[in-house]
C-alpha cells in the first residue's frame, strides 16, 4: 500500500525557516517523482516543487525559487522541503504527492500529474 506521511509543519515568524519531511512507504522514492504542493484557504492547490531522485531533476514555482530547496534521502525513503525566508503568503497546508503514472511529457508542478497524496501539514507564517 502506497502511503505518504508529511511532518514538520508549524508556526513560524516571517523570515524564519521550516523543514518539511515526507516519508514514503509501499514504493521507492527512486522510482517516481515526488512533489510538494500547498493550498491556502479559498485558493487552488499550487505546485511548489518536485524531485526525481533517480536523476536529481528538480524544479520550483517562481514564488519560492531561491528560498525553498527540495532534497531526498533514498536510504530513509524521505523527501524534504527546506523553506527559508518564509513570508506570510507561504501560509498553507502543504502536501506531498507521488506521480506513479508520469511520462516524459508530464508537467510535474501540476497536481493532476500526481496519483497519491499525503494528509498534509499546516504551515503558518506570522507577520
């Protein structure tokens, strides 16, 4: 059974940092892209970043480039999202997702490309 469990969310002041973790079970993170998404109240789910551990390919939404870093630890079957210089507009529920049906043409910052989702972790950035 595929499972994704996020952790690491919390309350932080603007300018602070948090690191989110997503631990996968039921598959190897080396096999499929994993992405981080976020959803703020009243807004659509937004792609934040993804990583393909097999080749190190990563990408980021423009809104987080230079502030967030995605990484993976294959031994722990875990993907991380290091978030620095946090802003109030980063406040959202952050979700981890796995794309098992991806193809060469997949746009991996799109939620529709992902098949399995974690339960989410709340990140709140106070001003």
